[in-house]
């Protein structure tokens, strides 16, 4: 494409270097702009090229071919041309509705505001940039994974925003090798609690992180800071770590260790009210998960991998570090390949039955349990439980019986007793 550039053009008609056409004045030296073969050829090929690019032969008897070609190229059948939406401080709901109607992928620039709920059904051109305001009321129902990055990886609550953006049937939240700030999940002792309640949520990382040498933090993988509390069927976590370590508690919780707030992973009831009368949740899947609390005496659990649930499958390594209780099982139908816990105040792994009928430990099969009060191999923890940890493994029938527990291997290092039993509080 080119602009007219003959000697009697209208110079700079549309800005510097943007010449245009002008009329002449009859009977004067002010002549109209002359045509130019190069300009006419450019216009011809721009138009003809668009028509032919849409797969249509030129028809000298039709004056509607250009419009038809544009509609064809912009239609649902052509997924190579995205709808572009650019954040500018205004609400973008209407633009997303229009994008759905066009049926083409959407490419988003900037953090879009969406104040009234909208469901996005067309593909989003994937990015690890922020494309939505943290409070944007969007549901992503296009078969894609949702990323916390889309809501600002630097924002507290971005993970929860991604979970909330999944459709009602659930879906995948994809993490990168990155660190995600807390989402404010908390147990509701006297209130509603804040937790993942949507069924079939699958949070997938890229790599299970390692414990830092001093065990104050996790490092080198997909890391969620702050507690993850979930009470839903079909909940899955894979290839990631949950960091409620010393550094995170200092940075986000004022250095205060609190039960139901600074625990790492709790797949359990979210409130006392639900705990009293709740149906079982089913189908929990964990794969290669590392959890970290802030000290051997941190309240309360490094990981509850099941309470009020049934049908729990743990593959790969499930790791816990710090917390009064390390890895806790208070549920039925559990299959676990390997459970490993470090530096726990009371026990590394506890299999427990409570009063409520949905927290009875039964039908449990574990391939390997390792507990070590000294800490992870090769590390120099800022605090250990050596000489203080009571049990490597504790079987605790607190309010109900424990039934059918099979453990192929147990290795306990640094605890006063490798294995213990407790019935109704008596050991």
C-alpha cells in the first residue's frame, strides 16, 4: 500500500508525510491532484489480493466481493485471525461477549476489567502475562487450562482467582516453575472458612520443589505459598509444593503460627459446622507433593491428605516437613506409594480415627513410610525434632476403630519410638 505522491498532491493532509488528494480550482493555477499508475496498481492489488486471499476468483460483474472476503476471513472457520481485546480501564464484558459470537480465538493485552460475570467460550491465545484484573468476573469454559498468571502472579489471591475462573464442572489450573502468593485459605472454626469447594479441580505444577538447606522455604519448582485447604470431590494436586515455612509465615502472617491458617495442605472439612454433619468427598489424587510448615511445633499439620473423604490415591513422593503432626490420614480407601516426613514435634505420620463417621481410618495400603527427626538428607535445618519427636508412625484410634492398615516398609530415624498406638487417648 502507498499514499499518493505526485507533484500536486495535498502535502501532509493527514499528518507529516501522509499526503492526500485535493480538488483544483478551475481557471486558476491550483490544479487537482493527478493520478499515478503506481498508486492505482497498489490499490488494485490490495483489494484483489484480499478477495483472492479468501479463495475467491475475481468477478468483474460483482461489486460485493471485498466485503464478502472480509466476512469470510473474519468468520468462525478462520481461526488464524484472533479477536484482539486491549485493556484500557473500561469494562470489557461486552467485548468478550462479542468475541464469543465471532467464534475466533481472543488475544488479550493488559489486565482487563470485567465487573459483571461473563463466560469465555472461545480459546484464549495462551500467555503467562496478566490479562485479567484480579477481581475480574470471568469463567473460562473453553477446554483450556487456567493460569494464575492471568490474574497477576504478583497478586495475593491469584491462585484462587484461577480456581474460581474454572467452570462449575471443574478443570485444570496450570502452574509454571514459579512461586505463587497465598490465597488466604483458612479453616472456619466459628465461621464460613475460605477453601476450594468446587469439584474436579486439578492443580498441576511443572516440578516438585526441594527443601532449602535450612528448611525455611521451598525452592526450585512450582510453589504455592500459604495453606491450601480443599474439601471437594475429584480434587487433584501434582508436581508442586505448598510452602508455609518460616520465611512465608514471616512475610505474610506476621510470624505467627496458627492452626487452620499456616498449615500447609489440608484436604479436610473447612468448618466446624460441616465437620459435624457432612457427606464424604471422593476421588482425591496427589502426585509428587512437598509440604512445609514453619517449625517442629507449628500448629498443626504439615499435610492432611484426607479427612472427611474416601478413595485417596497418592503416587510418587508425598513429603512433609515441620508441624506438630507430619502427614495425617483420617479417611478410608487410601493407596499411597511413599510418605516421607521430617522434623515433626509429635509424629511423622499419623493414621487416626476421630468421632465423626467420615473421619475413620480404614482400608489403608502404604508402600513405604520414612520419618526423620533430623530433617531432609544433606540439609542443615534451622530447627530439628531430634530427641523430641515421640513417634515415627502413630496409629491413633481416638473416637472410632482403625481397620485394615497395611504398610510394606517403615523406617523411622530420631524419634523416641518408631511406632506407637493410642486408643481413646491412652497409649
